[in-house]
C-alpha cells in the first residue's frame, strides 16, 4: 500500500510568482485536504477536495486554489505569492463514506518566498 | 468555531519514564473525533492515536494511551516507557462532522527525551 506522496520537497520562489504543489493520495482514499504550517505553529486548514470538488475551505484568500483529479490526486496552486506564504504545505488523504475516516499526511513541501 | 489548546509548549522526560501531554478543546458538536499526531524533525505528521467522542473507553496504542474527559473537554496523551525516538512535536487535533471533518490543531508540545 502506497502512502501519501508530495512533490516537490522544497521550492524557492520570489514574491508575485505562482506555484503549484502536488499530492498523490494513499491507495483507497478519495478525499484530499491541504494544510499550511508556518514555522513553530500548528497546521492551518486551507481546503478539502472530495469527488473533484471543493468540500470546505479555511480562512485563505482566493489566490489559493486547488484541483482534484479522477485518480484522487490533487494540486494546490498559489498565485501572486507573498512573503507570508513561506511555510510547510501538508497534504492529507482520507476515505469519506458515511463519515470521514482518519487523515494521513504526506511528507510536505517546504516553500520559501523571497 | 472549534478551538484546541495545548498549554505546554515544551515538556521533557527521562528515557523509560512516563509523561503526559495536555490538550483541551471547545466545541458545540456531539459527533467528533480527537487525535494526537507526532511530527519529528523529518516533518512528516504521523498519527499516534485516535479517539471517537461517542466511545467512553479511552483509546490505547501500545505505549500510548489517552485520558478522554468529554464533559471537561480534555484529551491528554500518556506516553509510557519513553524512548529516544518519541522526541518530537506533538499536536492535538479535533475533527467534527459539522465542519466536514477538517482538522483543527493546537499549537503543539515539543517533547524532549533525555537519555
């Protein structure tokens, strides 16, 4: 059974640029959630995708957007990067049926915005 | 909105001893889950233990156990026979049906294990 994978592991961008982060969900999972973890803080929920549609969103501006593909993998896109977007971005997958089961995390993508 | 509070920014324990990490939460939901995740320096968030709110019995996973006090909205983690590999940041997290099961995390407790 393959776990959650994310790419790239590290990324350096400059302010104003755009970035795309990728996540492959664990086998058998149909839901992907994205979290932003600033240094020294707990992760903050960005949004969740289920059946290729956004299924809940945290307090993040519209320049944070995402996609989920038919194979349940997902992308997180951030436009007009700001210095405060520097963080660890975590993807978590889970199975949603009658209720949502436990979320399992990938290793994260460390984004640095200069 | 749900909130999770971890009042201990740092804790330390001697190898082979027992340590308890504290967590309190606030919610008006009745259907929810609580978790402890561990994040070592490698940064991967690893599930330690999960508790369903409707279950009165405290969850256990080998050396890890919880003390779930629903009325007090308290959810502490006990680590027995601490090992050097237990050193990490520990996050308490809440997930509820009413919020599409998004995870709400506390700020974390950094656990140091001394040899």
